[in-house]
């Protein structure tokens, strides 16, 4: 029996409040709309350089196949939340309202914006229930990002609070026949329909909460996401929003190459069979439909095989496109001139990640010997470039995420600018970070259960005079 449900789910439609524009001084929040699928946020500002949107977090009832009465947390009644689509350099104004019944924030994962707009509860007072907050920032970098809360995120993200952020750069972006946002997730629902299942077991504290339902754009399996034509070339923006599961993905039925990562387009695209996508990271891939038929995004998952009494890695088709025959050959996309920085540093700092059990038997995940250290683990000067040796002293892996800055990984197989890096169990990974964004920045494990259990710290960057 496979733990993953891969049948098509019936789409649940919620009634739209009528789609009228907001009155000039009256905040506009859409009524609950539709669970499942990725739709864009509507821009209510006529100025081409300003994107002004309304986001409401609330509880929304829904179902996954036979599981009725699940209480999702949703942005604008949708799961995933609607996509924020902007151009590099745009000013973004987000009118946010919290109707969750508990405090929350929105963190703009990967965007190098001022720290008071970053949704960090270390900087911003969390937004109370029934209260409002206006996020207002200029988007500095093109690429694929995402947004999610930073309060009780192991529950709030699990229950559905996340959405994609797509930042175009019209001067540089190659033109494609189509772009798709593909958000990979899994959720854990126990036999009694608890969503999420209570976070209690030792295994979950050790490895984070891997779900028993794989979701793509909020759905169990999206095997006919519209059509495409043979000869077309598309850009797929893939985000892993799971609490804990590192995804291992590939594409069947078309050729593809990797063109971008956390911090935007690569200077040199590359081909590969399989991509490892830890939680928090993004990959942009260019997909060329060189033949007709079903093209699938495949996710390799460890499943227990009773016949051999062990786990085996099996591919699940989590997304599909029907490609219609035309006899056309895909065009070759001319790669734009992109120069990525080559950061060097003579300063090396050390970050150790480990685990202890407390006297009461609780698990504490630690960064540099402390769980949830209050004081910054480092203070740097604006503009400083620092090399880190990150040592994972325990067995479980940690996707380490730094807010507000990019870094590069010492690994030719993981090129480009990153904000999240996987540190496998018992190993050291080297990165070089460029601290060009002053402020108080969270540095933490993106396995949300690990962050909740202490693997959460701060790095402070002094503003240059
Ligand atoms: Cu995706 Cu601290 O965030
Ligand atoms: Cu971790």
C-alpha cells in the first residue's frame, strides 16, 4: 500500500464575493475563493512601477479527496496562496489582514528587502488577529521566491499559508512560450483526519514532519495541467514549500535544463537527470517539448517495500502536461549575458548544528551550542563577505536558510546565488555570503519542526556609516 495518494482530486470551488475594485479608502479583501491551483494576485494600482495587492490570512474549510472538513489556513481563501508577480525594481504594497485567530506575519523568502518588511518576529511585532499590516518594499532581484508566515510556521505553513513570488526582469529574461509555477509540498494527516497530525513523536522531532500526502499546487496530482505544443519551450519555476521533505525531482518526456536557482538566472544553464530540492529552495528549469505525449514532473520518494523489507526510491508523477504533436522542433533559447559575482573571503566563521535532549527528555536543536539564542550569533559590517564552514554534527539533514542576503555554495554542482543550502547529516558544507543588506536577519533551519525546537538564530549586519 502506497502512502501517497495520487488520484485526481475534485476541485472545490468556493463562492467568490463579487470581484469589484476597492473603494478609494476602504481596504479590499477578496471573499474566500477557490482552494487548489495557483492564481495571480490582482494589482489595484495603475502606476506601472507599483504593485498594490490585498492579502488576507484566514481559516478556510476544504477537503482532500475523501478527507472532509479539513481546516486549512489560507491566503485569500486559496491553497496555495495567490502568486505575487512583479518586475524587478517594482515597489510592492501589500495590505495584509489577519483573520487567523492567532498572530502571524508574512516573510518574503529570498527577497533582499529591509528587515522591518521581512516578517521576522524578531523585528516586526506579529500581526494580531483582526489586525492589519502594510508591507511596503522595492523588489531588488529577479527570480523565483515565495512567501509564508514566520510565527508558528511548523503549523501555519503546513496548514496552507504559502504562495509563490515571481520577479521578472524584462531586460534579461529570455522569452518563453509559457511559464508555470509549480509548488511542491506534502502534508501529514493522521487516520483521525487531524491536519496537521499532532506534532509529538520523537521521529518528527528528529526528522521534521514529512507528510503522507504529496501535493503539487495544493493538489494530489496534476497530471493534465492544460496542453502545450510540440516545439514549444517553457520556463517552470519550482518551489519546495514542504515542512521537511527534500524533494528529488526529474522530468520525463521532454528535455530540460536548469536555468535558475534561489537568486535568479544562472550565468550558464546546465543539464542534469535529477535535481535535489531541499525545503525553501527553488529551481527554474527550461523545458523543451521535443516530442508529443505526456510530459511529467517526477518526484522520487522512499517507500517501504514489504517484499524486500526495506525502503526503495520510487518515482511519482506529480505534475503533467499533454503535448500535442506538431512536428516542430523546439527553438534553441539564446542565453543572455549574465555575470554572477565570484565572492572571495579571507574571513572564515564556523556554524555548528547539533541536537541535545534536555533533562525532561525534550529535543533541542541548536546552532553554535544554543537553542533559540537571543543574541546574534554574529555581527558583520555592511558589505562584508564571509566564508562559513557549516558543520552538521548529527544525523538528520538541515536546509540552512539565511534571510536578507545571498550566498554561494562551494560546490560546482550547486551554482548560482542561494539563500538556502542543504547540510547533510554528519558533514560540512562551505558557503560564502555577501552581507550587503543591513539589519537583523534570521538564520535558521528550514525544517520547520527543527526551527520550532531551537534551530533559529540571528545574524546582525551593521549599516555602514
Ligand atoms: Cu522561508 Cu525564515 O524562511
Ligand atoms: Cu534542521
